[in-house]
C-alpha cells in the first residue's frame, strides 16, 4: 500500500505523505466511519483535501493546513461511543 500511495502522490504532483500525516488521516477516516457513517468517509476525505489545498494556496504549510482542517473536522464529530456499548457497527 505504501508504494502505491507514494506513486499516486507523485502522479498528482504532491509530496509523499509523512508517517505522521498517514496516521492522522487514517485516524480521521476511522473516526468518520465509526462515529458518523462509513459511506461518507471518502467524501470527508475529499473535503479535508480540498480545505487543506485551499489553506496551502493561501500560504499555510501543508502541516498547518492539514492540522487546521482536521481540527475543524474533529469539532464536528459526534462523541465517541462508550467502550463496550455494543453499537450496531454501521
């Protein structure tokens, strides 16, 4: 997977993701899938990328722009269900 995502980044003219970015993005996708709804995870990822790109175009570094977009998303996520709550699993 890492080699493929690096090839995609290169093909799109982007720097490869750092380990920290990868972990944060996968965590955010997990949060959307489990705390909101699985089928909108790709849509949230698109919006995060678009917002990050817009902030970078306005002069922010990629790290700052991504952190800002993820913080905004985090504010909108519903609370995590309690451990062992036996949720329906979407």
